């Protein structure tokens, strides 16, 4: 088998395969779990080399993903990241050095991996996902995501679901997504419209409940409450004209001192500079080990999808999600997350989800609740009913015109059982709810 | 700004660089990492060991040394990220060491290119290392000598396989590996002692619930839920012969009582503090009984007999054991979850718990000082260590480290006291015990095959003839399995036997398919797992794998087995 392969490859002009000896052993041999119709050898190798793949994020996971894909035989890799390198990235983002602080992550990462792994082409884009359109995303065979933002994940997910055209099988782009927090993480594979999507799984990543404003303002109990007070209330009151910059040490120091003073007034111990930074920047602990595990799991699935060398996660009707916990021994739970029939993004026809509401709450309260609801998490919603516009964030004129509705009760604005459609600039889709009065 | 204290010293350069990890293991964990010197004995394609080291160099271990006598070949460049074209023909140890050093200027890297066989025969070759990583394939006699060293020097030894889509690692820890700082999940482990309140806590509850029914809406809605529960418990006891709710049925009845006591005429239609009280009933009304594993620690021989040179863990454990014998409970940990309450009430409650925790700690400390005198110990244990121990006493862990299997040519593998339990899990659906057995069989093949007749490098299955080697390794694996079933006197019926044998055959075939090749993804993932365990072991924080972990990259699953 190996002999016939090298013969045919040298015919096709590829003399570099000695470098890929280990990878080719797998690509050249069927295994006990490979499909009976799978053809090892040249087809598999060329299919892999031709797969154009997009990596979203060049941070902790992204650095790992780029390295892994380059050493898995992918030749044409694109990477998107809008961030620049910070000194606190260096404990895990191993493609960056101290001298790179301040440069764009995507640029530096692409150059580094291209230099190390000869023959791979990495095309960086230093900007936002949202700058790119469907035509851009259509060029890729699949997309691997290593992000720390739920919004960005939801955006790419909705975009990919929207791109699926039943008459064109190439329009369905597998999305492989990884995420970590401390010693925990997950890797999941999504085949848009065929398997459960990011939006179906949103409630698995519920945001932490916010501390009520009245607690911050009048009855703080925890050091974090004092820091949030300094962050949300004191800054507005005393330094309104200065835009708070989370990366400016003077700003953090100011917040820290304010928080410390408030804590002393209430006899609350425990405010530190590091905690202030953590609360204000919403810092999530991150280490190289967990990133390595989750990124490699994602790339292992990408490799299997591109080569069929073994069954992959996400085949409809099989497992599509691996949950990982590493703080107490090592534990993984691999399962099938099922599609939500009323998913606002991937369900057919985008049917309205029934939502129980108290008719006495105001539109403002309803919208605030929507921002915190695990399955919605909409931060800047605009809402209209079947009959009229209820509230629009933009344009200014419409905002002013609809603003008075915010203080009206729901019962004054909609009928029991009426459908509302909500849009949010963060998502290319609309969310429909059928409001049922409690 | 004038009313603020003078500017503070911001974080140091090091604190900035390591910020995201210091939030996990803190300054003490970081110091432990910086004091370590890790040795990697590398072999095969040599990727998984380096991927492990990468994740240790980044967070800042003190020193590492790579032993590897291989010369960089073209094939390395397609799988190893730390080698590039200009390194071809040079020593792999030297170039990978240099590439890793680039990742963190604070880490010292060293390398050894002498063949492992002769290098290990030098006296004190291993003396300076605080932890050893060794990757397969390796000759069994060498692995045995490393295992002997680990046992004698009481240092951790990791043995790692990474073959195709599969991987495995085993950890040989010292026979007593105690952990105080296990980082339990705070939300699920709060210990409020509601069933064993002390007088000051009861006084607090009485004070805050004085005239509860006549309190204003504002006051009523701010009574801390702990006070509410204690108040209602006292009421309940009056009607139940002085007994608190005993079982699920009584607890739900009690919960109902608390729920009904909430006022519903408020703007929100309920009271948050009562909601919190109701939610806490089932998890907080349990007797504060230490877990079996903690009680086992008190009974351990090292704990029962404290000596002049006992590690401080045992001295403190002994003292806490005495405390438990005397009171039937562990020292109060002293932390209180956040709850709806006025600032001053909450701080007062926090102080009730903190004072009790300090009082309990003082008693433990007194026994420790007595023990130190009677055992004639030269240095006193620092108070902060005693405090940390008391705070987490309910969650301390003791791992009984032991050597892992070293497969010797032609010898039957012995499973000892683990035979029965492992033989039983063999037939569980999704069990990865068969994959572990496939790795043992792979090692048996390596132990009996050489690349040439000169006793040079060992040969791994599937390098040239996967079909023949598969058959051989499957045969070895079946025998290992039969021996295990026999040793564990497990009842495995014919169907189960056939099912597991078929699984074994699949695992072996997939292993042999790789012909000893590493896939970069699997090496990176396994390097992530192994490095995480190294960090836990060095920092003595969190809970390490006890003692073997296998990963199946075909189905993306892991299993931990104690062998």
C-alpha cells in the first residue's frame, strides 16, 4: 500500500511526503472503525490537502488550533481575530513573545506557524467576524472556533445556519467549537440544520446572575459588591467624562481604591487589586493545559471529518458534544445534544417559542429579563408585535418615538397569545416568541 | 481623589504575565512550580512528551531536562512543532530544548543526548529531578529501574503512550500523597452547621427573628435566611420531641412550613430571603458528618502514630482527628455564602462563623503544639497551614500512590487487590479497560521485538506488517484479559467474553494500524492531560488522576482506572 502511494504521489509531483510519514500511515491504512467504502491513500491525502479551513480566534485556543491543523496536513488555513497581544496572554498563547505585545494576534500567529511548518499557507484577517459576508464563509470546507465570546459564537452559528441551501450540499459548513474556563471545557461539532446548533445549546452556558443594583447601592455584603459599585455607580458619578478603559492601570487603581474605601465603611474584608481587575474585566482563569485538550479535541474532529480516517462527533443521531472537567481527576462526558424543535435559529420555519409572561410587567422589565434568560441572552433588543413597533434601538427617530412604550405594561401593548419578533444587532436572525399571559 | 489612600503598587511583571493561572493555584502553587525540575525521557516520534513540557514551560516551571538520543529526521518535521528544517541531522534533545526555552525566558532548559541505557547506569543520574516523564516505547528493564527510583526517592513518575488515535498515561505517586487544597466546588460544599448550632449562632438567630411577625416589610425581607431556618427549626423541634426533620418527607414538610411563612403581599409577590431559605433546606439540613475517605485518613497508620519526622499533614490530621473524636464534627470552616441581608447583619453573621472557626482552629493548634513537644519535633507548623487545613478539613484527600504495570517479556500481569474490581468493569458498556489491556499487550510486543537483531531500539507493532502484528497483539491481549478474569474470580459469561474479546480486537487493530505513529492532535490532547496532572501533583492542589487514564480519540472519551 505504502509503495503504490509514494509512486503515485511522486507522479503528481509531491516529493515532500517523507515529512508526513506518521500521518500517512493512518491515511494509508483502513482501521476497524473506518467505513467499508472509505478509500485510503491518495484520495484521502489529497482531500485533506485541498480542504480550506477557517479558524476563528487566535488566542489561547486559536494558537493551539493553528498549530494542530498545520501538523494534521491542512494546507490552506485562514484565521480571524480582532485582538492585539497582551502580556497576560503569554502564559498560554505560545506563538507570541514579549516583543509581540501590541501586535495583532492573527498576524503574528499566522507568520509563526507558516515559518515552523513548511508548505502550509495561513491567511490572517485582523478584524471582526461580522465584517465578512456569506460569500466569504462559503469558500471554506469547515470552521473551527476558539472564542471566549458567546455573542461571536451565536453570530457565526446563525450565519452558517442561514447559508444552508438544500439544493447545494456544499453550503453546509461543519462548525467545530471549543471553549474553556480554568480546568473545564467543551468541544462540540455542529452540522448546521442537521444537528443541534449553538443556539439550541445556549442554556448550557447560562450567564452568571447579575447582582441587583439595590444591593450594590445600599447593602453591599461581598468585596465584589463594592467593586461593582465603584465600577457601575461611582465612576458614573465622579468620572463621567472619562471613558473607562479596563486596561488602563490608573483606572483600575481608582476603582480599587474606591471599592476599598467603601468596603472599609461597611467592614467588608477582601477587596484586592487583583479581584478588582477580575470583576471589572470579567476575567476567566485560563491555562495552557485545558486549551491544549479542548483545541486538540476540536482539531481531532476536524481531521476525522476531512479524512474519514475514523468516525467523528456530530454525525446526525450520534454524539456531538464532549464535556471536560479536570479539577478533580479527569472526567469527560460525551453525549448527543439534541436539536430544539423551537430553536429560533435552526428550527424549520422559525416558529415562535411560547413564553410565559406576567402581563403586569413593563416592556422595559420584560426586555431586561430577556437579557438574562439563559435561552435568550439578548443585550440590545428591538421588538415589534404583529401589529406595531414596540421598541427600536435605532434609528434615533424611531427610538425616541417608541421609548414611551418601555414604561407601559405588556398588557397595554400586546394581546394574550400574540407573537413578537425580536432583533438584536449581534445576530443575523430574529427571535420569535408567543407571549402567554400568566 | 483627595479622600482616597495613596496610589497602590500595581501587580508585578510576573503577576501580570501569570495572572490567568494565579487565579487558579495562587502564589504558593506558583512557587512550587518554580521549584520543580522535570525530566522527560523521550522516545518514539517523541511528540507527546514535548507537548506535555510545553504546557509546563508556559506556566513557569523552574527547570526541565530532555533526555533523547534521536537525531532529527524529515519525519519529525511533519509531527513535531518544536523542530524545523534547519535542525535536520542535529540532536532532537538539543533543538526541542531550545525551542521550548523560547516560550518562557524564566525557565531553564537542559538536554542529554547520551542513550538512555547507558545514561541511567550513571550513579545519581536522576538525583536532581523532582518529577519524571517517560514516553513509550521503552524497554521494560529501564522502566523498572525508573519505577524503583520513583519508589525510593518518593518522586512522581509518569508513563505515557500516544499511538494513533489512542493514548494512555499512568502516574506512580508516593505511597502517601495527601492534598489539603482540593478546591472543592464552593456552592455544593457549604457547611453551615444548622443541625449543630453553637450558642452564638443561636443567639444571632434569636436576635434577628425577634418579633418576626411584627417586623416591617423592609425588615422582614432582609432577615438572613440562616436566621430564618434556625428559627423555624426551633419551632419544628417543639412539635417533634426536640428532633429536627429526619428524612426527605419531613424535610419537604419543613420546607413547606418555611415557604408559607413568607409574606406574599409585597410588590414582587414574595420575599427573596425566604426563597433562599426554601432552596437551602434539602442541602443544608444534613448532619455535618465527615465523608468516609476523611475518616479513613484519621485511621491511617501515619495519622495514628505521629513521629518526629512525620510530614506536617499527618500532625495536623492527627489533631483534627482528636477534635472529631471529642465533638463528633470537624472544625467549622467559617465561610458563609452570600445571601439577601443588610450589610451589617451579614457581616455580623460572617463574624459569628469566623469566630467559631478561629476558636476551633485554636483548639486544634493547641493539640498540635502538644504533639510537637511530645514527638520532639524541631520546628513548629505555621499557623496559616493549620488554618487552611481546618478550613478545608471536610475535603482533604489522600491518594495512595503505587507502581503501575511494567510489562516484562513472558511474564503474567498481576492485578493484585484491583483484580476483582477491574475485572467487573471490563464488561461495562463503554468501558475503556479493554483499551488499557490493548496498551499492555502493545508493551508486551515491544518487550519481545527489536528493530534489528542487535538489541538496539525496540520495535513497535504495525511498523511494517500490521495484519500479522495485529494478530499477535490480539493474542497477547486476550491472554491478559483471561488472566485478569481468573485473578479477579469474575463471572464473565460466554456472550460477555465474546463481546469484550471483539472490543479488544478492534482496539488492538486500531493501535497497530498506527505502526507506532503519533498523530499531532492526540499528542497535543494527551500532553494537555498529562501536564495538567503534573501541575496538580507539583502544586499539591486539586485532585490528581489515581492512577491511570486512557483516551479514545475515535469516540472522544476518557476513563480513569486505578490499577
